[in-house]
């Protein structure tokens, strides 16, 4: 393909990324390093600060909210369980919104919308958790993660202190993110990488692989050229980025296992319908 | 199709506001 076409594709995907994803890496890094004019994020580091920070988190979408038990007379452990579940539900609401954002981004990839509709569904079903996992990386550092559009910083130690299996949910993402962030990709690189992930021709059940592989090939060329231009001093960056796709699949497999455990162990758990659709029969 | 009706809906709607 012509270099000009590849550059134009990179520009198009970057613009779509900026349009569809509200918290960019540039903004997240500014918040994490304190280089922003906005207020510093509210820090959640224990149960007390979680309760205080709850008002910042959008947690009104799930019917479970209306079913909170009366707190009077409940023991501290019971209260803690409720807070953890409420937090989990608000995470689910945000994840469902994020799936919608990723869908809009996918639709903006040239050629995606003319693929067989069933294949579009399959690409999203298998790609979206990988995409969301990779998009967490810019929000994280070794000590914690931004949540709620960057308004809150939740510490890694606090997430590790939650009861099992909640406590197992985020640690692999921190381990992945700390390594991934060392590649120092920016938002324009991320936009192309996300498109490459979405256009994976080896997802189970695809009906027509060839056009998907052709689209991915083109985006891969664009990513390779873009990384060479954008990071002229970073040797083998293209290969290093592609290697991360293997780690991502392991990350998703682990995530699905934790959700399975949660479904078995938490009677109060109600999984968001959109996330249920994605998780059903996945791996 | 029934199994993934929300994903279908998200894909077929031209803009993002979908009742999630």
C-alpha cells in the first residue's frame, strides 16, 4: 500500500479514537503525574475512602442498586460485602459503556461495517475484553489505577485486599500494564493497535476470514510505518507491540475464569446483560 | 443472533446512545 494511504488510515483511526474514548492516555498521564489544572483525583485506599468515593462513581444503572439491604443491624463484614458488590456493579456499568465506545470505534475502521454482521459480532465478542484490558494500561501505574474517568485513583494494595476472588481480578492487569507502559506508546499508536486487535482473523466461529485478514494486514502496515515515524529510536517496537497480543489472550482467559468463580460464589451477583452476552461461551 | 442481541443492536445503530 502507498505510504500516504497508510498515514491517512493512521490519522483517521486516531481521530476516531479521540472521538470515542473520553479518557486518553495523554490526559491520564497528566492526571497521574499531577500535571493538570483539574483537581487531583480522589484516592480510594480502604473501605472508608471507598464509601466516601462512591458518590463519584456512576453506579445507578443496575437494578441491584434498588435492592440494597437495610444497613441497620448488619455486621461490619456484611456491610463490607455490600460495598464490594456495589463497587463491582458500578465497574460493570462502566465496562458496558466502554463496550459501546469500543463498538463505535470498531465501526469506524474502514471496511469493518461491510463485513458479515455475524463476523462483526464475533470480532467484538472476542476482541472487546482484550481492547478494554489494553486500554486500562495508560490509566495504571505500579501503585494503582485511575477509575471513573480519571476522577478517582484506586490503590493496587486496596484492590489486592478485597476478598477472593475480587482480589484476583486486577493484579494480573497491573503486572501486564507496568510492562506494557514501558513501550511508551502514545494515543495515536494505541488507536492503530486497538484496530489490529479487533481485526483478528483467528477468532472462533468466524464465517469469512479472508476479508478480515486483508483489513488487518492494511492496519498492520499502517502501524509499522507509524511506529517507525513516531518512535524512530525505539528498536523493534513493532515486533514488541505485536508480542503483547499473546499476553493479552492469557489476561482475558484469566479474567473470564475469575468472573466464572464470582458467578459461582456470589449469590447476589448479577452480571450486566451486555457483559453476559460477551462472556457466554467465550473460551 | 438471539444470543447476542445487544451487540447486534450496538453494531446496527448509527450512533452510540443505546439503553445499556
